[in-house]
C-alpha cells in the first residue's frame, strides 16, 4: 500500500519505507472520517434528494515535494534527523517565506502608506496584497474586515478592550469553552473584572468535545459573547462552530473564534461560519512570528472605538478633536510588522498553492495512523479522542514526567512540547497539570510518527 500521495521514497535522513503499510497501524473506527471524506468543520449540508456516489478519495498529495520547501526538516539534532512535532507551538517556514522577508530587508525596506517615493509604494503594495491574501484565506471579499495584529493573542485583546469595554455591563456573561488557549480566556477575565461581567465555562465531555447540551442551557439573554476555539491546541477538538454560532446569534450574542490552530489544517470560510470575529497567528501557518489577523464583520468593527491611538489610525488631529481613518486602519495604530506581512503574504500564497482537499485528507490519515500507533505504547494515556480532531496528540506515559520525557525524545531528534500548553483548564478537566504534546503538520510523515513511537516504546521499557 502506498501513501495518500502515492509515494514510497523516504525523506532526507530516513530510509525509503511505506508511510502507511498495510496492517501496521490500521485506522481506528473513531477516526474513520479520515477515509470517508467527512469534514467536521463545515456547516451541516442539506441531505441530497437522491442518493449520490461516495466522495472520491483525496487527490494524490506529494508530501516529499512539500518537505523540500522546508530547509529545517533536513537538519540533524543531537546526531539524529530532526522530527519536528511541535507544530502546535509554531510551524516551520518554507524557503518562499524566508526569501520574502529577506527581500524586504535587503531591497525593499520602507514604511507603508502615505509615502510618495517608489519604495514606499512598493512596500505598501506588498502590505496590502498580504491583506488580500488573508481575506481570501478566510473567505471574505472585504479587505476592510481584515485587521493586522501581532497574533491571535493581540486580536482577542483588541476585541475585549474595544468591543468589550463598549458593550459589556454589570451581570453580562461571556461564555468561554474549557478547551480554550489562555489567550482566549484571560482577556475576557480582565475585561469582565473591569465591567463587572461574568466569564462562564462551557464544559467538556470525556472525549474532549464541547458539551452541546450544557452550552444550550448556558445561553441566556445575559450572554453577550461566546469565545470558541476552532481547533483545540491541546485536545485537537474541532467544535461545531457554525451551529454554536447560530445558537448564540439567536440570543443576540456575538461570537469570537480562535482559529490559530485551524487555518493551517483545513479550509476556513467566515461567511459560512457566520463568525463575528475570527483570529489567527501567522507563525502557525508557515509565516513569521509577530504577525496575525483579526477578521471582524464590517458593521461590528465600525461600531468599535479605537483600541490604541497614534499614527496610521487617524484622519485629522487637533486639540479640538480627532477623527479616525476608515477600516481597517483605524484599528492599526503605529507602524505595523511590514516584513511580517511580506512573509505572511508568501506563506498564504504557498498554502493556497497546495491542493487543500488533498492536503487535509493526507493530514487526516496521518492523524489516524499516529493515534493508532501511539495506542500500542504500554502505559500511554491519550487526552482528547473526539471524532474529527486535528493532528494534536497530547499524552502521558505512566511513570514518566512529561518534561523529562520530552527531553529524552529531544536526545533522539524528536521535538515535542511538554507542560500545560497554555490550556490549564483543559488539562484540569482530565485531572492533570502537565502533558506531552506531539502536533502534526502537512509536511510530517508516518516514518516520523514511527520514530516517535519507537522512542516512546523504548522509554516505556517495551
């Protein structure tokens, strides 16, 4: 049996082998979506009037061609080929991105907007093309709905401090899922304390899904905002965001979706989701650190007061009063991360150049393979087994401290993350404070999964 991309050759530093050998680690039934073509992140579609043929198998995906674009994948760490399984913390950068950033600093350095000279015009063109690429990624035609920020963390803080300060009052409620990254919880706690509102948790089910019955019961006329992850950075859970958003809107509440872990793994359409706000970080989708995007519905953003004041966000300034620039600039005070946007433009174009359906299908099958392979390790405990999850595999190994175990894996060239993953409430739901996380991306292979599993079996004394 060949891989989903039809390739049998190994990456640099690994022997040729079949990444999905027949019978080695069969796909578990709980993740059978990986081969049926189901897409859990899409809104439900109406049933066809007549029976239709099953969806075709995803088109061939050439993972080796993708790997060639990522130089860091071909280095050694501690005498072993690098196995990068820390994608949930940050993704590696393809050469197209590093070249774009280098080109900006080497040949095109200038500030953007308002400049009359050639370099300013060129830098502005690249900057605004980056905004257009972000709009395409998110499925909006209105670039005014795309605000550049430092990352998802700043995006959530912007909404909390601007929209929240203007709209939250005494006794109002903000529903936040227990699966959230701290970045989509702490900002709400801060503004709730200031406005005397309440943050109310949406609980988890044992497999890591959000408890939908509890969610429906929690929604009331006091609910002003619902904060949801589109994909959990610790459990991999992909909640039914479109359905949850529709329920929130029935109560007049706004919805903010943290898409930091989603945009790299599957297509996103904010129009179909009907999200009021959507945030992501560039460094989790092959772009540089320090750049990210906040999407907001135009009518919502226009009603929000500026969060920060300074250059770029103004129209006219005087001691008698100041008027503000139109969207999106009124929410982008100061000089932005221009080189970061150049890198973001390159990263999003790189992602758009992939066959997203084939890439997503490949990742699904790799996730299923990795889940089954890890289950063969004696004493392992996987946290989060919701159907449709992304390739986030968080686990504990009996008798092993997570940080010590991550160090042992590093000595064999395997990069994973250990700790609370900025998701302490999610881990607390499982009665733990720390765990190891291996997170997959589109350039990972089953051979790399085998290296991880072999190292864990050795650590377990198998």
